[in-house]
C-alpha cells in the first residue's frame, strides 16, 4: 500500500509540474493541444484510479515524463526564439543610437532612455538564467520605451529626406 501511495504522489507531482509548464507556453499549436489532451486523460485516470497496480502507475509515470519532456522542449524553443528577438532588438537600438543621421536627431533624454534599454537588452541577451516569461516581459518594456523614439526618428528622417533627397537614406 505504501508503494502505491508513493507512485500516486509521484504522478501528482509530475502532473503539477506539467500543468505549470503548459501554462507558460505562449505559442499554442496542434502539438501542444495534443499533449494537453493526453495530460488531461492521465489526470482523469489518476483521479478515477485510487487503487491500481504498480505496473499501471509506472506506465502513467512514463507517459507523464514523455509529456513533460515535450513541453519542456517547447519552452526551450520559445526561449531560444525570444533570445533571438532580443538580439535583433539590441541591433536596432544600436543602429538608432550610433548611426548617422539618427544619432544626430536624438535628444539627450532620448539617448539616455535608449542607452538604458540597450543595457537592459544586453543583460537579457547575455544572462542565461532568465526565464522566457521574464525575457518576454522585459522585451515588451524595452519595446514600449524605444518604439515611440524610433518612430519619431524615422519621421524626422523622412522629412529630411524629402527636403534633401540626395543626402539622407533612411535605414529601417
């Protein structure tokens, strides 16, 4: 009886972990829906089968481990994609801060704001122990600060280009 309790407890801990990780996955697709459906079926089995034999528990534990691995892989892939997005945004910030004519059009407050966001983005890009949720939230904050500045600079550049067509070529 004690062994069955340990198996049930292991199943429940795995189920809680999977449930938590599924909620963290941002990109919902057919594969995730399939995994979630398999997970629900196993959770229902756990609830319905209070007394089962060891081999049944072992099968369910292995099924949950497989689901957990698949969900973990999805989370890892999302993290890699987010890191790529951060890297691209770091380049975009650098472009507006360093490249003429944009660098000349920045006010000191805008330059300071962009450099602060650049620093934050570099930290995210280089720090490996940041969760994908933290990356997503921080990247959104960085974008919210930078995009209005970028938009203003692009509009100014376009006006300058229209005034002097041969001197300024905007890069987006």
